[in-house]
C-alpha cells in the first residue's frame, strides 16, 4: 500500500468569509445595545441649551424626586472628576461654563430610559449667555471671546514642518499655483450608536462594556480619571456596530456612566439616540487650507507651502492632531524638495473633531491632487505623466524621513490609468465639453500615501498574542487586536493556519476582554493586520517549532524535514503523512513541560518616533493607491453622478481577497459620501441636520461600478508581505471627483461637498 | 406609565399575547418586551432600515410603527427569517459574498432582501438595488450585499418549499 500524501494548502489570498458573519446574518450577534445586566439602570445626559454661557444654577430636586430615578449628578456631585481629551481641556460634567451645544451638564440614572429622559426635563438650569465664537477665522482677533484660560490666544494646537527652503523652490519655479480649499464637517455615522455599560463589583473593581477601539489605553485613562489602579479596570468589547476612528478617544458619556454606576452601586447602561450620536460624537476635522505649489517647465515639482486653519471646536480631541498625517502627504506623496507646512487649530464654540478613517489625509489629498492637475496643465503634460515623473519609488527616503522599502506607487498609477482608459478618455471628455447637451462626462485621477505598517505615535506600537493548543489540535488565538467589523479576526486566524497547517475551523479567536487578552495599542492607523498579524505569526511560529522538534524525536527525521499540513505532520519533500497533528499534541500535552500556551509580541515594528520637527520613519511600511473616477455632471441641475471607480492599491500582499475588497469598496463609497452627499450643517454652532433624512449617506442604487486591482509588492516586514489598507480607499475619492468635475466642465471647485447647489453655482461662477 | 393594551399577533409563526403601552414602538416591543434583539435600532425615524420587519408580508420600519398596530397581524423578524430554511441560501450568500462587516445593518438587510425576493424571485440587479435603497450600510459600500442578493435571485430566489 502506498503511503498517504498530504498537499500543502494555503488560505493566503483566498476569499475567506468573515468568521462572525453567519451569526451576524442571523441576527444573533449581541452588540452593546443588546446587552442588559441584572439590576441595570439606564442613564441619560442633559446637554447645554446654550452655545456659550456661564451656568448660574442647576436645580435637580424635581428630577431626583421623580419615581424611578435613582441618581442625578452634576459636576458638584463628582468633585473627583478630572479633565479628559487630547489637551485635557474638558471635564466630563461641566462646572460653571458651557462652550458648545453638546456640553454635558447633568446626568440621570433611572429604572428605564423613558424615566431618565423625563427626569432630564425636570432639571432647571439658568444661564448667563457669553459672546459666541463660531468662526475660526475670528478666534485670534483682538477682543474675541477667550474659551479656555489656558489658551489666551484661543490656539489649541500648532504644527510646523519644514524641509528645504521654499523661497529657493519658488525662485526655481516656472509655474506657481495657489488656492484656498475648504473642507467641511462630516461624521462617522456608525450604524450602531454609541453606548457603554459600567458595573462596579463589591471589590471596587470596574467592568466596562465598551465600544472603544483602544481598550488598553482607555484602561489607563479611566484609572487616572477615577483615581484607581488600572489593574482594577476590565474592559469588555462586545461586537462593535462600526468604528471608523470614532472610538479612539474618551468622550464625556463614558466617565459619566461610570460615575452613575459608582453612585448607585448598580450596573448603568448609557446608549445614545441617533440624534445624540450626530450631536455628541466627533466629526471629521474641518479645514481651511491654503496651498501654494510650484513646478519647473520640465514637470519637476519645486515646492509646497501649506497654511491650514483647523476649527478645533470647544474642546480638543484627535481631530486637532490630524496634521501628523496631513504633512506626510504634502511632503512625501511626491518628491518635493522644499516644503513648508504650518497648521493652527483654534478654539470656537463649534463641535469638535475626532479621528476618522484617513485622519486628515482626505483633506490633504483633496488639495495636493487638485494642484497636481493644475500644474500638469500649466506645464503642458498629461496629468498621469506629470504624476509619474514626480512619484516616489522603492528605496526612497523622503526629506521627512519616511523610508519606502516597498512602494508600488507607479504601478498603481499606470494600472488604474490603463484599466480606466484614463488618458484617452480625459482628452475625449475635454473635447466634448463644448458640444450641445447639459450632461457632461468627466474622468479624474488621484493618488494617496498612508501608513501601512503601524504608526509610532504612542510610546509603543505593539501588540501581544497568546496562542493555546489543546489536545485535539484546536488553536485558541488570544490577541490584543480589536475587531470592529473590518475582519481582523479572520485574517489573524488565516495567518495562524498558514503556520500550523490547521483548517480555519480549528482556530478560535479571542479578542475582546482586557482581563484575558495581551496588550495592544488599539485599532487605528490601518495597523491591525500588520502589527497583530506579525504578532500572531510570531506565536504560531514558536508553536510550529515546538511541534516539529517533538515530531522529529518521534519520527527520527530532522525538524527541517517536517511540515505541518491539513492537520497532520508530514515529510516535507513528498508530503508523506507521518501522524495526525492531534495525536502529536495529545502526547505532548500529557508529557512534562509541554507548555502548549505560547506567547509572542510584536514590540516594536522597525519604525521610529518622529523628532520634534516631525521627521522620522514613522511606519514600518507605507500603502499606496490610485483611484480614477468617471462621472457625469448635469450642468442644468448641478447633479453629479458617479459611474465608475477604478482603483489600484499597493497592499503588499492580499491575505483575504474577500475582506480586502470589502475594505476598499466600503472606503470608496465612504469617500463618495464625503465628496458628494454628506454635509453636517453647523450654523452658529448648531448642528442643523442631526438625522439620516437630512444628512445624506450614499444608498445602494447610487454606488458606482468598482474595478479594483491589487499591486502586490510583498513588503519585507509585512505579515506574509501584507500592508495595512483600512483607511486608504476613502482618501483619494474627493480629490479624484474634483478633478473629474473639472475635466467634465472646465470648472474647478475647491470646497466640499459637491452638492448640486454648489456645483450649479460654481458652473455659473456665482459660488458663495 | 402610559396606558397598557393587550394585543395578540403571530410572531415568527407563533401566536403571542402581550401587554404593551400604547405609546410603545413595535421595535421597542420586540427588543425590550419580547427580547428579540436581532432587530436593531439605528435611527428611530424610519430612515436607516436597521429595524426592518415584515408585517403581513410587507416590509416595515418597526421603529415608526406602534406596537399596538401589530394586533391581529403576522409579524416576521430576523429571528423568523433565520429559522426559516427557505432563506438559508440568502443568509449563506451574504456570508459567502462578504456582505457582512460590522453586521449592525445586516439583520435589516436580510429581512428586506427576503422581502424583495419574495415579491420577485428573479429580481435583477437594478431592482435589488432599489429594493435595498432604504437600508443604510456604512461598512461594505453595498456592492457585496447586492452581489449576494443577485446571486440568490439568479438561482431562483429561494429553494423550493
């Protein structure tokens, strides 16, 4: 009888359905909204009804007397509270002054959400109005209201970056363009609204059911806020109904819920309404951006000068720090010898921005890629050729210190252009502009650079893994990485299968409990596949080595001659089945010193903290993408219809084709919303459209045809060669749409979004 | 406490009798009284479709329907669709095509897609997109959801009973 042979099977690059999809498709997944603890109370928050005012008095007596109300708190009841946020410039419950309409004044815990809501209506607050400040251009004017004593000039944060000498660059320029770009408020619109459940155990330990994207960082922050040991805080992350960066910072509702749980001694649940989600969760950073760029006659870029003003809003969250990412696009997407960048974030009484997929890069790319088209036209080059001439190449180290070890930028450009027939169509549509008819076609191109190998922003950019092998060859992967719908749990399981030769259903992923999972810096910066993936591979390789060494003893072969395939130990050279993996593990399990719990970590990726001048190789790898947009503009109505998006992404290597397509398609449509339909209207500090009727998300009939190509540059540091991709697909869309509208109509619009009204006005040169 | 009213209706094929406040929405009744949490709150004003249920075979946003209006009707939720073998190909198609990411919109999508296919088992791509227009998804960009439903429609909508 001939020996049984086992072929090597790889899951890498295949279309692997998300592990949690079956339970989600049958409605069984329990999100935070679906969790109720015994004895739980429900909380609601009273928010300011004034934009900017002194609080003269708060009377909670009637609310506290309402049957079913357990506790009403104001700042006076929680003297222990401490400032939160990036600048530590707000208290969860405001003391004597409110600075925006969302400001938290009081909170109620009651038997039901309805009773809590009713109690809010019984709280009496008297205010004395203060002069409002709603235009960031006025924040530094003499006599402007000062919003925080700590910032007498209303400046919340500044960033300066320079390389070369822009004056020299300008002197060398044959063409110079300058424009002001204006980027609006949009918000995450996670389908699952924000929520939290806080419960104190009799020991004083706190368990928090939270949607956070950064559980380990928040443990520390909550501990500081409560003045307790971080070791006494456990954060459990139920499945999250969408993240996109919205859950990277602590927002006041979380500490408020904790205070209520502490006061009442009961579990307290606080869940937003959709209106509250619009009003009291972060936005994307709005930006006023002035860009001046130059080029020589031969098409070489010479310099960029960037001045941006960020409306910081009333308090400081991550939005203020988006310049970290924006400056990378100005300095390093293309080769620019001279760059001068300055950003100021100034306080106003407006909503405040947080982190949002792309983190400033949508705004920066919107400006840079429009200038690339304008300069190409002045130089007299095709916009594609102009980009190719200035595009980064593998091996480049930019003046900002970014080192592009793998770089498929030029491939992205050429593939997206070829597959969309960009060059010919651009000429054709430009020629057709003057033909009769109100519907004009246009095609536009834009590219992006983004971190793809983590981002060394925090002291560590690491992630830990615990890998447990049982005596039936089942693998439990315990990872610090958070799953927010993006599919990290599936990719991490695939990577483990690749090393251990086990089927996907032999892997369970545990990723949602800080008492169990090892440390991780959080799900942000498109880092999870790269960082947590490398960490998981590290643990799996240790396990593999241990198994093969043990198998070598039993089989009298060298470990190097053995392989793990399809749940079996085989001889590498011919795949001959030697023994089932489960049998080997069982014998190991019951031997001395089996140690089948393996730990690994990926502290640190080979990246650098930036210096004070923001120079340094901040990521271990960088992602590149080009997207070409084809659209129609109805010049009679201003309506823009997106027909097709051709995308080429340097993703290092495709790990899960289904998952990565899903990230890119979802990002494209999110970018489409940013460009065309989404607009959080903030007028005099008031959000005018806090609902899905008036805040227009893209719907199924409006999506474009999507043609997606992958450039697989096999990054040397990436897990199986992969790089991060989560944020990339949203970044280019608005810029590509702007360039396509210009191609269709000859009119360049520098403010978002491209609503029918704005396009119509621009076409008639009556832009407001 | 507002006025209570007793109602009887068929929920996922089972006769039910519950007492609900007259001001309560069908969504709140399903989630908070009957503990069927598959139906989601997304907006509370009929704009996002996360709370889609079927009432006498019509798709309804349960957040803008009063619970008392379920009286005497046939109500189907995602839990009913999930237990119904005829919709297994639809659920599997969503999974296989990658139409699920965070999954919060998914129950509403599945219920709505079942409704679209019930009306027209051979619905084409355009009809399916129109049929899902009232269901918002922030993760997937819709393409894979539409692909999943189109694949089931191409296969004849649903398996024979």
